[in-house]
C-alpha cells in the first residue's frame, strides 16, 4: 500500500517569513534611511557621533517630531492641516500676552492657550466634515486667519511683532522646568523636549495600533464611506484628529515660549510643509489609510541628523533643501512600493 502524497500547506494559514513581516511595516523605509544618514555623517564629520553632537541633532528633531507625529495621524485619517506651523506661534503668543501683558500666572496662560488651540482644531475638523470642502482649503484659510491675527494683535498690543519678558512672570520657573529644562547626561545637557517627543510618539503609536480609535483612523483614511457603513464615527474621528494636531501645536508652542522667553508673530510659517515631509518620509501616503506614528518620529530624526550633519560637515546650508527634495521623492516611491507589497502579503 502506497502512502498518499502529502498535501501542500494551505497558503491562507501559512506563516509569513521575516522579510514579509518587515515589509508590511510603514516605517521600515524611514528606519533604513535613518541608518544611512547616521552612518554617513558619523563617517564624514567628527562632532556628529559625540554626546554633544547627539544632544544637538536630537534637540533639532524633537519639536519637529512632535508635530510630525500628530500630522501623520491626521494624514493616515485622510486629511491635511496647513495651519499646524502657525499654530505653534499662535499658542505661544496667547501664553506670552496673557502672562506678560495681562499679568496672568503662566500656568493659567498655558491653559487658556490650550483651550484656544483645541477650539481652532475642532473648528477645522467641523468645517471639513460639515461642508465637505478639502481640508487643504479649510486649513489654508485657518493658516491665513491665524497669521493675520498673530501679526495684527501683536502689533496692536506691543507696537512690535514680538512678545518678550516671560522670565519675569509668575509661574515661569515651574512651567519652564516641565517644558523647557535640561537633563545632564555624560556631562552634556539634553533638552527635555526630546523626552516629550519620545513620549508623544509612543502614546500616538499605542493609540494607532492597539486601540479602537486607531482602527477608526485607518478606516476613515482608507475609505470614509466604507468606514461609515460599518459603524465608524467618521465625523468624530476626523474632528479629534484635527484637535490632536492643534494640541501638538500647543505643546510645541509652550516648549518654545518657555525655552526662549520670547516669540515672533511670524514664527512657524512654512514649517507645516516640513511636518508633512517628515510624515511622508516616515511612511505616510498622501492618499491616507497607511502610515506610522513611529515612522513620522523617525522622519523627523532624519531631518535633525541631516540639518546638523550638514553644519558639522561645514557645507552650505542651502544643500539641505536639495536633501529634502530628494528624500521626499524617494520616500513617496518607497512608500508606494511598500504599500503594494504589504497588500500582497496580507492577501
């Protein structure tokens, strides 16, 4: 009696190999890029790999990373926020004016700035979901409105375009300790903003991959109509995502005003494109439904390493723009390739 031929394993229950498990991760391309940038500048410069050098490029990446993570969540949900950059200045100005001109305690001023930021974020989200207008247009209008308010109100109150004097306000020392202090490591001062960046990225990543709300984000970004059909609260999800971006703007604005003790009314303009680029480098697709919070944090790290690496190498800083353009194009191509590969692996 002959033994029956062994049936081939069912591909539906087969275990994917290590490469396939890695390729479905949106941040894998950014991680490889970060390693390459790190190795390159470690070789061509002497300061980059020192403790002081690491403190510098991590600090450079920290505030950008906080915003990039929030923007990444919004992009995964299928929307954009062009007011994210100017929001960092608006919240800093609210805090500074209330503390220095109205005599408020810094903590009360920070709370008022937070309420302002969340209100603007909620308004952005509400306008997008209620009017059906592209978020690009809605937040462009918010960007222009906030820019005008920043300049107009600051000049009206101070006769200049700058608010300063935070160090003399009540509550500055304790607030500054929480948002803008330093931690000594190996004789070098590391900014606390680095810890805020890591914490924010970790919480965002947990929410995105381990909670129901994270599933909602991917669903509304992939197809809002399909998500709504299976009971996902599309409008609430999008509004909360815009409020998250506004919260990140408040956090960065608070870090900046307490660190530098002054703020310019035109601060933050143009940074929104850097946030988007960092998110794209980190694995987010412009079409939504695919991306990673950790990847966006890594994308910001690439920014910080490249920007400071160019300085350490004593190159013209204009080359940084060329680097950004090349990284953006490469990231879009890699992300599209990884997305198609991931879809094949998951079938």
